[in-house]
């Protein structure tokens, strides 16, 4: 056991957890290595691509830059928790309906950012959607579909619906 290890206690997806971390461990590292959660993916390791987005105390953070040692008493929510009850959220359904992904590598970060946006603003304009998601990069170029997905989620929320009018393919 390393002398630099420190135990941090925090809430992970609404469950109290503890992890022994070294001062240099990132949140993404412990999510993957200690808890087997791979939705937050490290890509750039510089906090500019959004692939490692997680919510810390409800706010989006770059998991590759967030030091795990700072997690004491925090509340962390990952993409894996959004459908914890077995039902997709309105944003997740909209991403599927709009085909707002290609390879899917960046999708968890975009979905979490869209959730955060809709939590703060139930009726964002297209410019506000684009601005809110501008910290995320999609190397496949699915930006138009991602914007459409968020607009669709907004529409469904206004209608009180969380699914398309007709099932896909039907």
C-alpha cells in the first residue's frame, strides 16, 4: 500500500462509496478502475473534448481533469445512472430517435451535457443548445443530429411525452 493513498467517501450514482486514491488519480481513472464504469471515456486528457463528462454535485465536469482526491462528500452521477430504473430518459430516447450518434464514443458526454442544459433551461434556443454543447467534440460530425435530438427532447418534455409518436420502424 502506498503512503500517498487517501480514502475518499462520496456518492456515486446515488450510492455511498469509498475509494483509496493517490493524489494524481483522476475521476475517470477511479470510475473505470475501481468501479467498472466506462461511460466516461478519456480521449484528449486535456478537458476539451467532453468524452469524460460526469456530473459532480449536478454540474458537468471533465473527469480527466477532476482529481479524485477532491471527491470527499461530493455527489457523482455518470451516464450509467441515467437509466438506472430500466427506462431511458427523454434525452436518451431523443438521441436514439434523431440518430444523434455514429461511433458513440462522445455520446455519453453529449447526453449528460444535454441533461444539464435542460435542467437549467427547459426551453433553450438552437443557439443556446449549440453554446451549451460546444465543449464537446464529435469526431464523426453528428452535430446537426445532436442539436435535433436536444430540440426533440425539449418538444417531448413540453408535450409531457418521453417517446416518439410511433415506435421506430413502425
